[in-house]
């Protein structure tokens, strides 16, 4: 995923730190990525009515 610098206020840092601890992640950057992926999944589910993978799925070659 491309790097994107973000300026965070104290409230956002606290939220990311909380998510980091809840999910057992190593950094606030990972917590931000986790939240972003969660939002994408929920948005896709709302549009299509079902979950979608947000990573490459390797299936059987035909």
C-alpha cells in the first residue's frame, strides 16, 4: 500500500492507539490501515450485499 503522510491531532492519536492495543498491532500506522480496510469491506458489503476480499486471491488455474 502506498505511503501517505497524515497529520494527527491528539484525539486521533488516542483513537489509533486504542485500536492498536485492541487488535494487537505494532504501530499506529497499522491501526490506521486496519481501520481503512474495515471501512472498505463494510462499504463493499453495503453495495453488493456480501463480503469481498481486498487482497489478491489465488485460486486454481484452469
